């Protein structure tokens, strides 16, 4: 594979996008919804900032800035943001605010970061102190939410706060305590502290199965946090959680391709499939973890095998560039009026599989940035 074609693919996505209509946000495109502040675009903007840092191509930075400026006012307010939703997903796009502030000195980016930090101060919590995933999911912790909120919170503390990341560390310790399966070495997708959700085990509060992308979100969050947190007991605690997960998850990789299954511990079961987004996230986490010295070098080899497996299986050439397939469009748990999302095996394999959605493209690009670092 000529990796340079991936560079062209990413540039092409940017060239076909505007702040009002991004080429990768398939949920918005399919539903004809107007642009909004959302985690899907946030994932991609984070990846584009990494590309700019590696390539020096300022078009990436300019596009990210234009997207953020489309929503952020001079007073730091964020257009379309809904505080009453208490939605952790909506924190994620704020990760790029810190780099924008550093590069431009514009105070609106600091004010916007402070606005989002205040929203986290207001976020409802479980009795143990973990953020609810959303207002419509009371007392629920999802692995997805760790990625959506905790790297932002740590970045805020290290840039504008006291540097104390104890809250982040404690919330991840709680996830390890409540959501980790000692038997499988994996984390359940969700946990209901009240144990009352229809999908929750009445004894443990956990959902019934493991979902690949939720594991990927968690792994990426941990890898990124190891790059943010200062040396000390807190970082060491997160490193232990990270290395444990990476040590167990790698045994679920498909031996031939290096990819991982939509329901990771049930590879080969009827309906299960090798999924792109979660595989790319795990590839990124392994590559970055090895680069940071948190993992042994053979994890970088494993991460590269997974990345190359995605390229071989799901990246195809077209007249317009490249298509990235094998991406689960969405999955979740509930709410109460949506009992189809029950955490069952049958549910996870029933969601649409699509091409070129940012939830797959952004992790793929992030993993690619780590591949590019190997060549430096």
C-alpha cells in the first residue's frame, strides 16, 4: 500500500467539506440536519490537528479553525450547544480549543474551554462521583463517555487549571472497579449505578456484552491521557489500567488480518464481523502506547498489523479517491423508550455498517499519524 494515497484521501475529505457540511458526518448528511457542535466532527478535527502537526500542511489547521469559529462566539459561547442535555459527547469537540488558543492567542478559545469546563462542573454524577453519560441516561457510565470528557478535563487542568487531574483518575478507577470483566479481560459497554436500567444486570449493573468501539474509545482515552497527565501516582494508576487492557485485548485480534470483531469475544459467531472503527482505535492506542513507552515495542508491531489489515480489507480505490468501509454507524444502550438497544449480541450486529463515517475515518487517520511517526 502506498501510504501517500491516504494523505490524498484525507486532504480530499477536507476539500469537500465546509463548517456547515462535513463530508464525513454521515448522520448529519443522511438526516439532512444542519451543522451543530458534536462529537463526530470533534473526533475528525482532533485527527486533522495531528495531521497538521506531522505534515506542516496549514490547510488542516485553517479548516479546524474555520469549523470552531463557526460555532464559538467572542464571549466563548458555543452555538447549538444544549447545556440542559448534560451530554458528555458534546465536550469532545472542545479538545482542539487548547491548541487554537496556544497558536492564535485568541481569548475566545480560552473562554469556550471555560464554558465547557463549567458544564462539566454541572454534570450530574453517580454516588461514586462518575459523570452520567447524558441526562437521558441517569446514573449510567458508558466507556464512550470517558473519551468524550476526560481528555478534555485533563487538558483543561494542565492548561488553565491547577494541574490536579485527581477527578479524572478517580473516575477511571471506578470504571475499572465496576465495569471490568476479570474472566474476559474486557470492559462492558455500560454500567448503571442504580442497577435499574432494562439492559443492566440486576447484580452488577453492567450491560450484557462487550462492544468493540466502546473498548476502542476507552483505550484511546487512556493513551491520550498518558500523553497529557504529568508524571506521578495518578498517571501510574492509569498506565496500569491501560497496560492491563492492551495485554488482554490483543488476544482477541483476528490472526489473519489483525482486526477485531464487532462483539470482540465472539469472533466467528454468525453475524459478527471485523469492524473498522474499533480496530483503528486499538491500533492507535497500541502504536501510541508503544511510542510513549507505556507498552513494549511488540505492541507497535501489532498495531501496525491491524492498521495494514484495515487498509487491505476495507480501504478501496475509487475514481474520486478512497472509500473506508466496515464502520458500525452507531450503537448504544436504551433509553427506556428504545428497548431495541438492549446490549444483546443480536442488537450489536444489527446496526448499519457504512463507509466513510467520521467514527471510523477519524480513528483511522489518528492511527495513520502514528504510522507516519514510525517513519520519522
